[in-house]
C-alpha cells in the first residue's frame, strides 16, 4: 500500500511545526519562517516512502580490514551466537588480538578516510577488565589519540575489578576515565544504580555504569559536530560536551596538555589493545561543515500523508495533546478493568498514568523517547480507535532490546532484536496462540535493520484482522489478532493504540494514523 505524501514536514524549532507546502524542498521551520536545512532533502510530493534511508555507510566489510590501517593487533574473527529460535548465527567481527602485540605497536587502528562532522554507530563487546577507546580526529597511528587527537572516548569494563571496588562501592579511576568520557576532559554519566525495570540492572557491569557486563554486546552512537560531542550508550545520553571551553594547554581536568583538542579533521581510531575487545556493525554518516548539534540532523520529520492525522512528528506539544500515559497500578493496563471502572475512577487513574508519562517519556532530538526506567510504562493514543491505518518509525537502542505496538489495547505487534537474540523478525502478533488457534504469531521474515537504525511500520487493522509491513516487506498477512486479556472474546472493537514499554529505551517518530 502506498500513499501520497503531500509535503515533507520539517524540524522543530521553538516548539512549533510548519504544516504548509512552503516548507518543502529541504526547508525547515524556524519559528514562523523557513530556512534551508543542511542535512537531508525531503520530498514534497510522490509516494510515502516505505523505508527509511538514513545515509549511513559501513566502515567494516566483515571480511578484512579494507579501509583501515595501523596496528597489527587487529583482525577478523568468526563468532557464534545461539538465538532464541534454536538456530546458531555465525558472523564476522572486528577483534583486537593482544597476542599479536609487538614492540612499538601503540594499538591504534585508524580509518583510511578522515572525518570532520559525523554520526557513528557501532556495537562492541568487552571482556572482563577490557579497555579500549574511540579516537576522534586523530592525525596518525603513532600518537596517543587522547592528547594528539580531538579526543579519545573511553571504552572500558567499568565495573571490572581493575577499575571498581564492588565491596567498597568505590571507583578506582578518575570520573573522566570511564566509558563514554572525553578522556581526561569531560566525565560521562555514572549514575545507573537501581534504575532499570524488571531486574534489567543485572545486564550492566556495575558501579553506576551504562556498559553491559563482559561478554554482552553494547550499542553506542557518537555524534561529533564542530567542538561538540554527544555519546549515547545503550540508549542513554552519557556524555554531552563542548571542548571549545578548554584551550588544551593544561587547563583540562587531568591537568595535561591536549594539543589536538581543536583538530578540525582527522581519522577515527580504535585505541589501546588491552584485551580482546570486539566490534561489529560499524557505520558512519558524514554531516556538512555547517551542521549544528540538535538541529535537523539526524532527525527526519515528515508531514502526514493525505487523509492521515499526525500523532507525532517532532513537536513536544504532541506528547501531551495526542498521547496519554498507561499505568499498571490496579491492573489499569487491562482494557477490561478500565472499561468496567466508573468515569471518576478512570479519571483518577489517568492522572496517575499521565504523571508516569511525564516522568519517563520525552521528546529527545525530535523523537519520542522512553527511558526504560522503573516507574515508566507504555504510551497510548489519547483517542480510542476502531479500524485504522498506521505509519510509524521506531528503533530499539540496546542489544536484545524489546518493545511493541498494542492494537486496540491488546498485545501486540512485536518489536525486538531479531539479529542478536531471537532470529525471528519484528512485526509478528506475539501473543497469538498459533498451535491452538491457527492464527500465526511469528513474522513471515526478518526485515529488521540493525539495532540503533530506524525501521518503518505500516499497519492496517480492519475488524479482527491485521496486516503489517516492515521496511516495505510484508511480515503479517491479514491475520486475526487474538484478545490476550480475554481469550474467550474477540479483540475489542474500539480501544487505544499503545507504544509498549518492555524495560528498554526506545525511540519513535513520524507516527501517522488514518481512521477507516
């Protein structure tokens, strides 16, 4: 199914969204006027795109070190991952091999190409007490990236015995030496203590770190624009820095000279060689020289297709006008319980649910963001829906991340990490009892992008039947959605649509709904 896109919507500035055709041709809203956006062309007419093209380029081909130079301590390894569907996935990863170390090898592996402004996404795995780093704007392989480069962003097993005393609950390093930190210059957040839902604190190495335990994969997104740096680790913004505040002549917190602190351009590098660190899915998107942090890059807001209502495309106001909270208190996440309650009781519980929404859902970089912390739960449309058609973009931000779409208040169109955990694609109707009812619960194929990349859902619900496309691929073909809450009854004829909380940080954007 393809729909006409009348015009592309534009980035949010000052809390408003342009909605007229004058905002086309790559322009963005700036108050009530439009200015040229430097990042992404937005089509003004034609068919609504079934897929999201973010413009990233792979830096690792999975075969060899083409595109890299420097240390001989790196190579390609084949690893095996047992997936929840019973299959074993084999994949090649970039690996640091400390046993290859020779005298004079500093352990720096650099990209052949040099970069200025960019967004970098990658997955990494640390061994116990593993130590590495990401060098930014590094001049060559012989230097220490932390000082001769713009910076080194630390990669470390933060809760490892070498760096954290668990018995004393005390760090052994300086704050600016932990993962995500601009080494020696700006410390990363280190406050992840007793925050996660459903015992997911157990995934993290400890000491307040946002790094997963040794042997678990992490997802990181790094944005570098001019002198500004943002580091997102497993979905959380752990570092936001502007190094222009320092001269680099010894005025940084570590008291050392950082002569490369204001490098305008340079190589990316993996640094160190302390432990068998592994990387995969390394990809980069270059940004123009005049890009601004928090500007239209890398957001891509679209205008609703003809006949659709905009539920979210970047405006903070939409979070409260188009959406309401959902609470599990007194089982009010169950439509049967909600519908049986008095109007006064529903109003009371909705007030509580909206408070939870405001504490855990926000607009971050133009996207709806759920923090995954305790006390947070799902987000629901303010309006109940009957038959409808939906477009929605989503991305999970952590390896083995999990979310979903509740249709008419019932679980669910599944979202999960198909590549590292399940081996089964997102989009399936997870709670269907396939063997008992014959209504398939699984997706027809895996159409998911890697963790951290945007996916696009197209969903049509008519009566009890659901059809789902994921990134332009048909994954559910006119299947009955069963009533999870009451298996003896058909799905509710009218109820809310929900963005599911499953204890992991997630982002959503470009949510458009047309009632049928």
